[in-house]
């Protein structure tokens, strides 16, 4: 497990040596999320590159988190987003347009902050909605990404 300082605050990751299994903004993992373990080679450098302006750097980080088939589909889909979408659009992209609440759960239950970019999902009216790590962090990330697109 490692905590690095970023412009958005401390960022902590843990892994299994091959994949990141949890990542949070803060210096401790929520209880029961993942055992402290070896962060995969290159993950710290990729996160630092992202904060340095290389938004694509996170794509190379292997991630391993488990949930229902639909949650895993949401998490995989989130990693393909290049810009913000609404929860409604996220549900549409999963092929289940009526599953807006389930798509929102995909964001709420994501345990790999930043690398699985649930911060890119907004309310239908374009407002930020919630973010487990705080709206200031979500706002910072979106502004950082918007300036580099």
C-alpha cells in the first residue's frame, strides 16, 4: 500500500502485485475494502503522469475489483470514457437505459477512485452530484481534465 501526495490531496492505493485493488483520496482505506498489498509496478508513475497532464496514463493500470456482472460492466465502461456523461447516459451505454439507479450504484460502489473514473459521471442537469471523496476533489479532477482535452 502506498500514499502519494497529489494536487487533489493524498491518494492511497493498494494492490495484489499485478492490479490495483483499491484506491482512495485520503490516507486510509475504508474498512473491509482491500487488504494492504503491493501496488503494481508503474501504477504510481501513471498516477503522477495523470496529475502532470497525461490523462491517458491511467489506462495502462490493471484493476481488480469484484461485484455483480452489471457493476463490473459499469466499471469497465467508465474506463473508456474520455469526458463527462450523465448517469442516464451511463445506463444507456451499458445497454440498459432504464437502469439509471443501477448505473449510479456502479459509481457509488467503485473502490478504485480515479483509475476507474466515476468522477466523470454527472447529474442529468450537468451538476456534480455526489462523490465519495468530496465535491472539491471531483471539481478539481474535472477542471484538470477539461483543461487538457
